[in-house]
C-alpha cells in the first residue's frame, strides 16, 4: 500500500456536486492498494498513520499523533499512487490491485482506524471525486507498507 498523508486544517470530497466526506483538523490520506497487498499491509498502514507525530505539542514541535491531537481522518482511495512513470509518457497501473481486492483492503484500513477510536470520513470508491483541502504547514508525507523493513 502507498499513502500520501497530508496534515490539514480541513478537507472534503464531493461526488457529482454532493459532499460525501469532510473533516476539520486532521489527516487527508490518499491510499493506493497494490496487487500483492494483503491484510498485513492494511494493519501496518493504519497503525503507522494513526501514530505518526505530525501535530504540534505545546512547545510547537511536531510531537503529537492525530489520535493525541483529537483530529479526524479523511481516507480517499487513489489507485494512481501505484502508477509507474519510468517508461514513456503514459503511466502504467499494472501494479495496482483489481477493484474488488482494493475495495476490501481499503475498507479494512478504514475500519482499523475506526477501531482505534478515530473519526474517519471517506470518499466514494471508484467514483470521480473532487478532493479539496487546506494543507496545514504544509505537511505532506509518503508512506509505503513495503518500505517498512
């Protein structure tokens, strides 16, 4: 799994002009599921993202997680994070999971975050989405479950 994690003061997702998910302070997580991902990757990503210290403490240092800061998560599926741009001009998406498998792991990731007590809003899987955000900092990190060892 690959994720682009952004600390936001607010973020939202619209589908066909209708808001399907929105949060205030927290993290926008764009999540891509690879063809060879499994539940282990979902567990790793949920634990890592929930515990990343991206929010400031009383001394102004990034020392608090989204859990500790009382923030929310907006999780949006994004298979294009698995795009390979090394050859030619058109990205290859052969490493992205098939939609059914990707949806299952995406939902597991969301449920794992909710099980930790986080408020999680979502986009709409396989929909054309308009994602808006105010990146706080800006703080943006890339997390890959296959680069954990």
